[in-house]
C-alpha cells in the first residue's frame, strides 16, 4: 500500500493557506521597496538612513510572510515585534534629526553614532517616550492613542516571544490540527496592519515631501521645465496604499495627514 505523505499545508487547511494576509504582506513589502527607491535623492542628511531602514523592513516583512506560510504564527510574532521596533527607530531618528537640524549640533548625537556604528540606539521606552512627548507628533499621537490597541499589540508580541501562554507555543507546531489557527491569523493580520498604519502616519506627517512623485525630478534630469505644481504631485504607489488601507481603516489619520500637507494627496 502506497504511503501518503502529508505536508504542513495539509494540516493548516485551505482557509489558512488562502488567507488575505499573504496578499496584504506582499503589498507592504512592495510599498517599502518603492519608498526606499523614491526617497534616495533626499534621504536624512544624505546618509541613507531611511532608505536602508525601509529596505530592512521590507526584508522583515518578507520573513514574516515566509514564516506564516509555514504555519509558525508564534515565531511570526517575534518578527512582528522586530518590525514594530524598526518603525519606532525610524520615526525616532527622523524626529531627532529634525530637532537637531544643524549639522554641527547633530554630530555625536545618538543617531549620528548609531549610523556610524560607534554607538547603540536608545532603548525602546526611551524612544517611545520621546515620540509621545514630541510637539511635532501631537495631532497624530492623539489619534493613535484614542484606544490601547498599540499597547495590546506590544503585549501580544512579548507574550509570544516569551511563550507566556501554552496556547502561543502551540501556534508554532504546524503538524497538529488547531481549530483556532485562522482566528489567531486574523488577529495577526489586524496587528500588522495597525503597525503599518502608524508607521505610514509618522513617515508622511514628518516628511510629507517623501510623497513626491518622480515626475518633477524626471523633468529636471531631462533638462525640461517641470509642469506647474508638479513638485506637489504624489507618487502613485503612495496614493494607492492611502486609498486601499489608510482611508478605509483610519479615516481620521488620513484626514490629519491631508490637512497638514501641501502635497496633492487625494482624500
């Protein structure tokens, strides 16, 4: 009698394997890749900190996708916290650079040393508290903190990393049937979407010029006069994510970003 070999996909089930999160993660990955390329001309202090951070985040999201494909939700939460931390570091470096915009003042700051590899980045709570108290982010922080979702996400990540609950440990075993696996995957999808939305809000609230389409630079590069107001045109990939995710899920944040910017972002 021929033996039938079951792969982990069989245990995960069709609902898990065809879950919308995998398409969602692909969109996030492509977004960060496109953003990294589009901002190269005006990255922070010309040191490419943001460009390389976005490419690193792209890699983390791809790792999350690969890990979830194997049914390892427990491990995926460790990567989710890494993604979360990366978005906070990215926002923190941008605020510190803005607060120390004079190049002479910036030398030997924590970000300067971190970028040179001569010093460690501040711990998460130092960064988080700094962002919470930043006058530059007050309107966005008010909206993000309207409930405790981000505290819950952080706690969920830590619970999975430390296996604080036996049920979390079981979510790494893709050889067993788990009737609640899709339920936990749904929660994971909501968690990573919330982190993405927060990061999007921080990026473009602090650096709305990062929305700029390539048209303006293309005109200059070709020695042509740019079209009128083309310096305010928004890159299509940014408008697309804004329409598909930010507006439907957090219209309040979308509205705040739109009201602050002079870029032609369509609400």
